């Protein structure tokens, strides 16, 4: 029996891919694409769809690489992140910077040349918000880091909308608001069962600074706010009854998990809540898309 050995260049490619945090960015890009489809009554033109998706994907990947670079010393202290390319030593600082510059530059060029300047500048502002303001300033400074810094992570539907229409109307910002309110309960569920990791890292995450009970209460309160926020697309006429039904059903399950977590903590339940929160956002935005093309 023989063991297959991957070529060195294949392994290196996987390390560079890991810098972009592909699982996180997949959800980001998905929400951006939904923003594109929500911006027009019919089908999205091919050029802004393809070029916008590529440009946003590349810049998001570059921002993730910078985040990995800045936090490499923190990642090395945490079991969840010690495997990443920089703390594990499989990529160097120089390689990471070069990769981020090339990827981000290519993404910005695509947006400027094939999409529009508004999308390019909004995407650049999102890059700065995540890679600089959130990573360098907010994350090590305040336990409200994920609340304030969530603004950059909530931008994808606005970017997608702008890519197609060259505008960023209130409807796009409603989609932004949903992700903005979703981010704290999503991330704090993770932080609950990774509290020891964050304590070792020195980051002032809410469970470390204010304790698990306080964090669980805020997860529950933000989940109530989230469910209320998800009604807005129907309230303003952006979506119809089918989306509303899906939003209430999905939100009801999220509330059930948040309530159980508040009443009695367990690590398996915190993990379950975190994993559900990811699928929740994906299903919610999928419901937006499906409802958009159903007859009302």
C-alpha cells in the first residue's frame, strides 16, 4: 500500500488559499451575489455579475490575508488557529504581504475596469475597515470589537447591489443591517466555547471580560433584535410573504437555541448555536433570492 504525496506547489497553493479564510469568504461572497440579484427585477447582466464577484472575492481574500498577518502572534496561542500558515511557519511574512498586495490589487483593478468606481471604493473601504480598523484597533481594544467591527463584514450585499446598479440605496442597507445584527450572536457563540483560547491570546472578548452569563444574555437579546430586523425587507416591500415565513421560521429556531444557551450552558450547545448561525444566514439570504423571483 502506497501513500500519495502531494507536489510541493500543490501544498503551497493550499497554504495561500488558507490565508484567504475560504469558508468565511464563501459566505461573504454569497451575500454579495444575493445583493446583486436583489438589485434588479430581472436577471443580472453577466459582466457585473462575474467581474463583481471576482473583484469582491479577491479583495476579501486580501483582507483576510492581512488579518492573518497582523494576528499571527495571537493565532499561535490559540488551538483553533495555530495551524494557520504564518504561526505554523509554512508561509513567511514577505510571502503573505506579496500575496495580499497582488490579490487585492487584482481585485481592485477588476472592479475599477469592469464594474464601477463606487463598488471599487466601497470595497476598498471595507478592506480598510476589516484589515485595519477592526483587526488593528478595535479587536485588541474593546469587548465590543465584534459589534463595531461587524460593519465591515456586513458590507457584501451593499457591494453586490452597487456592482449592478452603481448605487447604494436604502434597500441595500437593510440587507447590511441584517448581517450587522447577526454578527454578534454568531461570533459570541463561538467565543463562549473558545473562552480559554481568547484568554490566552489576550484579546478582550466578551466572555473573557464580562463572563459567560453576560455573554449568553447578550446573545439572546441580539437574536431577538435580529429576528425583528429580518422582517424589514418585507416591511419596505423588498421581499414578499414567502421570505417573511422563512425568516420567522429560521429566526424562531435561532431564538430557541439562544434561549436554551441562556438558560443552561453547555459546550455542545454553544457549538450547535454557532454552526446553526452560519446556516441561518445562508438560508435567510437564499430565501431572499427565491422570494425575489416568485410571483407575488
